[in-house]
């Protein structure tokens, strides 16, 4: 048992997302890839929502739930797949249910729940969860605030759930710049702006956000001469827009981080994915709310703290805000951002996966001892 869990763990990832957002997917895949490096012989599988807005670029075996918007069907899907696979650890992201946690316990699987919003965090403290959930790993929704309320901190002390807090998620391994597409390599020796609207699935007034960001890049280049690279996002639909600045549909996360570390300024959305990754890289940012109820408030808080410039999701507004970062304003923002010191969740969660696998062995041995 110890060798099986320690050397060949069976990990099942179940991120849930909808309406064009996919930070849960990226976070889960990034963690799974780090787990694969830690345990090369591991079995790693994914359970994903189906539908037109799901992701089809997962580098691990996937089973899709085509009835993902119906809660009873979602529970049945998860319970069936967990029962058939009998993994050692199930890592949920932004969705689970007490009945699903019970099913995990029934097949001997440990459970971890990753969340990044106050609402999804609150669910992990509800009474039916307190004695069912093994681990809760919370991405702090606001870098300027504590992740848990005083009441939640008290429940943490009395419940059996092991909790941890992080701020962003990325591999510590620096991407080899040689892995970048040649058209990017030809540009990054000179200052450039990087425009990243996240997954790219959201629309504003019927227009895909990637098209809006590219239009902002064209305006910024015309006004300042600064080169720009727009990463539309894997969920972007329609043709690749043309212009004087470079457009790429999608990059791997290590490639994107390599660009973030070299960009003079970054224009992104207000989600905890791309925005927190950009801030973790020490970048001066413009942020715009592109979808999700949490984005406007996060941008408002960060702009109020002097950590970024806020802009409406319009090409002219984005370009104008980006121009301001080319002045002393940008230097002041970089100085404040460099003092944040956000916690990277990937190495933290790898250590916590090791802990959960060890606890599973302890639970199994205790159960066998009682049976004997």
C-alpha cells in the first residue's frame, strides 16, 4: 500500500467551469503536470464538464460530462466515475458535493477541494462538508485581504479538514525561451506590451475579448511605437485578426510566464489566473473586467491600492491606460507590486498531495487493524 500510494499514486482531477472561464482548468492541469514530474509512474486522469465551452486541450486522459449544467446529473457523473476508477486522491476545483465526498470515502479516496472565490470558499465551511472533506486549498481571492474570515479560522481549528492558502499557480521551472514560436522570439529583445484576456471565451457586446485586446494593441502601437503581442486565448473563436502587432492564439503556461517576466507592461483581465500570475511576475498591469462577478471588485481593490490601472473593456480605454504605464506611474506600480510576495500554490499543493497520500495509507492500515 505504501509503495503504491508513494510511487504510483492514482490522482483524479475534477475542475468545474462554465460561461467561458477556464482558470480552474489551467490551475488543475498545471498542478497535474507538476504531480507527473514528482511521480512519473502516477496515473493521472481528468473529469471535465462537456458542452461547447469546455476545454479539449487537456494533456491527460479525460472523461467529459455532457450533462454538466444539470446538478443531479453532475453528481451522478462524478459518483459513477469515482466508483469505477477508485483513485487514491480526488482533487476538485470549485465544485463538489457532500454526496460526492461520501462516495470518495466509500471507495477509500482522499479528497481535496481547490477554490478561488469567497463563495466557493464559504461552501467548504458548510456543516455537511466539515467532517467529509479532507483538504481545502484556497487561492486567496484578494491579495490585499486575508483569505479566511475570523469565523472560518475558528472552524478550521475545530474541523478535520486540513486547509492551506496560496495566491497564484505556476511552475517554478523557467520556460526555455527557445520553446517560444519564432515570430515571438524575433520581437522580445525589444520592449513590448503583452495583452492577455485569459481563456478568451468571454464576449463584450457580442465581440470576443481577444479581438478587443488586439484592437487595443494596435492603438497602443500607433500612439507610442511600442511593440505588442496579443495572446487571444484557447477559447477564442473566429479568425486571427491582422495588423501591425503580433497575434498568437494560445501558449502553454510556462511560455506565457516567460513572456510575462519580460514584458514592459501587461494588459489582462481581473481573474485570479492571468492577473495574479502577472503580479507574481512583478509586472505593471492594466486590468479590465471581462466576465465573472468577482472581476470588477478585484480590479477596484487593486487599483485603489495602487497595484494596477483599471480600464473598461474597450480598445480605446485599454490603450490609454496602457500608455500611462509607460510613464513614472508604471515605475511606482512595479515598486508596490514587488512588495507583494505572493505564495505560489503549485509546490505547496504538491507537498500537500504527499501529505494526503500518506494519510490515506494511515487510514487504510488503521481500518485493516480494526478488521483484524
